C-alpha cells in the first residue's frame, strides 16, 4: 500500500497581504498634497442682470434717470434719459488711461441732483480690459471721504450722509 506524503496533506495557510504600511503612506501623501496646495481667495464683484419680463412695465411717477455708461475702446460716454442723451465723454489720456477722477466728480454732481437714484447701466462695446471695468466700477460705486458730503433725509426725516453713488450696476449687453 502506498502512502501519501504528509506534506501534501497539510495545507499551507494563505498569507494575507499587510496593507497597513501602504495605507499609512497614502494618508501621509494626501496630507503633504493638502499642505503644499496653495489656496486661492476668489473675489466676486456683484452685478445685476437686466430684467426680462413678458408683462408691461408700470409707468413711473417721474422720468427715470436711466444713467448709462458706454465703454468704448477709446472713450467712455456718460448719458441719461430715455431716449439716451449724452452728458459727457471721457477720452483716453496720452498715457492710455481714462480720467476716472473726472468721471467720479461728474457722478457726484449727478448724485446731488438725483439723491434717490442708485442704478447705472454699463455698456461695454469695445476692447476694454477687465482691470479698466473694475476701475470704472470703483469710481462709480462709492463716495470717498475726500469728496464733498452729500446729505439726504431718511425715513424719519433726519439728514444722513450718502455713502454710495450708484451702487447698483447693471450690464446691458451680457449676451453679446
């Protein structure tokens, strides 16, 4: 009678792969990736979109200011009213910059005449850079501390200082 060798009868235990060192190295790698990543702070400039409606608009009590700033490659044109009437044009200087201080002073005078108005329509139609649009927005939005003080009566009839010029900016041709 033949005998089966004992080594065949015994089954070898299956060796399990030790994953602990691999998992440790993956977690350390993820930690170093997160620590070496530079997190960017993204800034947003708020702006309203034009209102599109099927219904007929209500007739306002008085004619709106409808302040519009057309931004061309070589000039900025400030106009008001419906239909639009130009108020002032601002050409580029020989250095290539717009005179934002002059634009700001014209808007201060307009704000004195129209205290309740806070909307301006931007119409960029030429090759104008993002940085220039931001500079225009900065000169249009706020009254600086060095500007002449403008006061209006609040709900209680108390005079309060105006802090914003035309803070609601609407871009008219977003689909172009």
